[in-house]
C-alpha cells in the first residue's frame, strides 16, 4: 500500500486556490500500482466463491473490472438513471441536497450468485448503502462490500447495513491542528487549510457534507 500512496500526485491550488489536490490518476496509470490494487483486492475474496462483481458508476468500474478479472467472475455495472438499455430495477437514496437514484439490470444478479460490491472510496456511504439494498433485493447467496480507500473521519460505515461485511484496502485518518477541508473529486482527494466557520457550501454542482469536530471542519464533495 505504501507504493500506491507514493504514486498519488499532489497538485497545488486545484480545483481552487489554497487546495492541495490528491490526484489518483497517477496511481491508475502506473502498471505496478494497478497490479498491486488488483492483486490485493482479489486476495480478500479468493476463497469466497465470487461469481459477480458490481462496480458503482463511475470510478467503481475501474477497480471492479480488475477484481472481476482476477477472480474469474462476471462484472455488473450499477449506473445512474437512464444509462442502462434493458429492463432495470432502481434504488433511491437521500443526498445532502435532495435525492439520487442508482439502477441495475433486472437480470444482472441471480439466486446462485456470490457478489462483491465495489467502489473506489467510502465517504458518507449513501450510494453504497443503496446499491447494497438493490443487490440484496435480487436474493443472491451472499454480498460483500469493498473499497480501495476509506475516509474514516466521515464515518461512512455507519450508513451501511449492520450485516454487511465491509473491507477497505487503505484507511485514511485525517487530522490537523487547524481546520481542514477534504475534497473528493472524480479522480482524487484534496486537502486544504482554512479557518472560516462554514456551515453550508455549494460549489457548482458539488454538494458538501460537513462533520464538525472540536478543532477541525471536514468537508466532502461528491459528484452528482
């Protein structure tokens, strides 16, 4: 995991001034890092009899496809509304500024399947919780949940069902003497320092989630 962490690129003043952006594209383009991720993910489930890997749009498609290949399993995309061509089932879930929907093909999972649900980052957990319930509604034998990175300060595990078996390759515990902002974008994580007492924020179409601690403000942005 240290090799993977070493491949994360710091980009200053992106997407806004004062932000140090943690760019994960440099991890994905590195052959060794990509191989390590695929190997480590697959080792978690070699003896589980996995038949399907469900990747959540869109970053979950990357690790999910690699994991499915490594395990000799099928890959199933969980997508935003209107993206799948055949008959679908859907789950609606609450977001900070409204609701969102995730869909899967109705015939994607069967009663004989053992499934791994994969996304790249566990943040607040809302999307994964909805995807889990969607998969469970198709009555597979077993469902596992997996992430490459977990932002533990956001307590995303609390949003997931108590019976879910959840595993993350890397767990980040952010701490700082000053206020800290953690910003998640499609291909990275950014950290910035700031002292403003912010209670709500919206930049473009990126909703913000706030977790107020004694000495820090943690902000998570997710794409819609």
